[in-house]
């Protein structure tokens, strides 16, 4: 992790939080990849629109069920 | 969720100066609360200019996908504030929202910038994620809220 220098507290607060490789992002994509391997899916392609979050969540659950396919 | 595809999207968002904020499990993952997800959820600022940036960014990543044109201003700025985009790669999908209910939108969500592989990524703060998730009905969201509260010491007043 490199040392970072700031001229003020304001500058320090405005600086992005550094996410290094191997940290949360890498763990996140690794666990998603593992999930995909355990439960592979084939999604429909394209754009779908929803009026409410409830509509979107119902469609997500339906597609997730229907998209399951046997592991290759 | 393919690592390089996700990075490609985030890079394209930065290059096009898209005004967005990641919410949901992808945002939680960047805060160190890691669970699997199939999608990336994001709020985008609800302006025609910003939605044009979104389409340009997506075309940069998926140049042959004509369905990107179906992400319409008239939907996201009108009756359909939530659009789900399934790219042709089939490895992930995007939930793109201009608002959630009456209160939550790009402007109302506290955000911070994280650097991921050199890419500036706009992410909802843990407190903002907690507020988005704590009052929803979906059990998974309530579990997420509980984990956020525990990890970051958040309370209902946050």
C-alpha cells in the first residue's frame, strides 16, 4: 500500500478510498464466480422495464428460476 | 459476474463521466461485505444527457448490442424508473434505476469514490445502503441491512 500525502483534512476526506487487488473487490468477484459455477444460468438478452421495485424483484426471481441450467 | 466485464463497465462509466452510484450487493462487496450476486444495481442521475452517457458507455462495452437503444429516456424519466439490461455475454445483468419509490434516487443517496484497479467507482456509503435496505420486504435485503448495521455500527437513526 503506497503512502499518500494530503495538504489538509479536507483533501484527505475527499480522496478516494483505495481498494487494492486481493481485497474486497477480488473477494467479491471470486465468490460471484464460484456461485456461477455452482449454479450456472442462461439469462435472456435485452432490456426490460419496470414501474416498481416489486415488479423488478418478481421478474428477477422468475428469471433466476428459469435461467438455471445444468453445470457444463 | 465476470471480473473483467465488470471492470470494463466501471471503466466505461468513468470514461463517459456517467453520474451513477452503485447500490446493492456489488456496493456491499466493495465495502468488504461479500456475498454472491448475479447483478449490479445502480442509480443514475435522471437527465437526458446522463442517460445518453449511459448508452454510450454500454455501447463501448457491448458494441454489437442493438438492444441498448431500448434504454429510453421516456421510460427512465417517465413511468418506468427501473430498467434491467441483460448484455449478450450472459454473465451478469444491470439493474439501472432513476428512482426507487418516492424518496430514493441518485441525488438522495450518499456516495463515496473508491479506486478499484485504478478506476474511480461511485459507491453508496454503508449508511446509505443500510437505509435503502432496512425497510424493504425482501428477506435478503433485511439480512444485508443487519450485516451492514453490525459491521459498521449503524442504528435506525443513521
